[in-house]
């Protein structure tokens, strides 16, 4: 008869299988983002992109997210074998070791991202918690007062089976919700005229007369937006051949984000957007005071009557279905506007610049 005593009766290997499944989902999402297939689904203000593109994001030339995917896949296979064929010291030790290495690596990377990059990636934290929980599950099993040795473990343990099904359904629901929302935004933007997405009177830099353009929808309080704009500005300085148009996409109209957006708009109206943005991107943290100081150095007074312009544009951006930032859009002759990841944008820019030479 099944008894609900977590310490003595339940099979911890099923708990580890659930954690490995969660880790697989998270690291697969991150690996697809690093490969340029999907955008990183992060809340505004989080630093997923800076963390995933930092100098520590690759080990031996392979993205850390891919290492994590391989580790979780291995943990899933090992614990699936343990669940079916029974306890095996070598296989159990392998799972214990991989969990320990993963937990240590996650702790080091989290410490680096918070102390050096001053950014937090929520997906990376979930992966770290999963590794630590796997290690804890092994430790609890190792110190358990009694262990019921069986030749083969039962294939079905009701509690953990239900938990595994619930976790799988939850992961599938979250995935379909996020990816479905992104697909809907892509379809809406593809049907929007290029002139409406990148009007000539909006803040821009680079070769604004070029037919090829990149539209950035976001806000400068978002670290990922600053990272994307900085990389695009470097590419523009290096080879030109394209223009970058910025559209205000405030996800929440709080005081600080709105004030910085007004400073950006004021610099644009005075013809100083590119120089203001260059200084703003160089700032480690773009506070309202820092933004105002940069604007003062440019000799431009802030015009707070432009709040209505910023809010109106942000409302229009949200009407397209945009719920996270940045959203990058490729515009080129003969093609519909396309939502793309930063890697894809960079590859397309390289093609434009090569063709222009």
C-alpha cells in the first residue's frame, strides 16, 4: 500500500526526473535563443541578453546553455534508467556528480552576473535552482536512515507521476503561450506597412536614407535594449549600409522610464539623438539624473510636454501585441517586415554591408 512519507517511502529518483525535465525545458529555450532561433522571453528590466552574451557565456567555444542542455539530458536519461532498472551505484554516482558540477557552475555564473554584469536572468536562476534541488535530493537520499533496496523500482509512483505530468503540462502551456504570443506579434508586424513601423520623423541613427532598416522597439531602462542598440551602433560605425529607427515601447509608464524616454525624445527633436544615445549607452546605469546630465551636456533642455508623444507611441507599440522588449524588426525592399533575434539581425546586416561594397 502506498504511504505518503517523503522521507522513507517515496522514490527520490522520480523527483529528480521532474527536475531534469524542467531543466531540459529551460536550457532548450536558452539554447534556441543563443542560436538566434527565438527571442529571450524576459520581463522588462531583466538582463537575460547581457548575461547570455557575456564573456562567461561560452566554455571552450560552446554556449553555457548548451552545456546545461547536455547535462540535463544526461540526468534525465540516467535517472530514467534508475527508475526502471533499480538502484545502481555507478549510475547514481554519475547523477550525483553531474548535479554537483551543475550546482557549482550555476552558483559561480549567478555570482558573476549579479556582481560584475549587475544583471539577472530569470531563466538562468530557474536552471540553477533545479541543479541545486537535484543535488539536495541526492544528499537526502544518501543520508536517509533506511533505504528500501529493490531489484527493480516500480515504473509508476503515483505522487511523482502526477507531479511529472503536471510539470510537463505546465511547461507545454508556458511554452505555447510565449511562443504563440511571439508568433502572433510577428504576424501582426508582418502585415503592418514599413512606413508605419519606421517613419522618417522618429529617432534614428546610421544611414537613414538606406532602404534597409532595423526597428528597435523598447526602452533604455531595459538592459537588453541597451545591449541591442549598442551592438547596432557599433555595426553602423563599422560599415554603415543600414539605418536604425527607435520606437518607444514602455511596458509600464512609471516615472523613471518615462523621464528617460522624454530625454531621448527631447534630444531627437533637437537633432542630437545619436550623440545623446552614444553617451547614454556608455553609462553603466542610465538613471534619470545621468540621462538629464547627458542631455545638459548636449545643450538641450528637457521638454516634458513630450510625455504625451512617448505615451501615445508606447500605446501603439502595445497595440501590436508587444509585451516584452526589445523587439527587433528587419525592413528591406521586396520583403515584409520581419521580427528577428539579435543574431539574425547581425547576420542580415553583414549581408547588407557585403552587398554594398
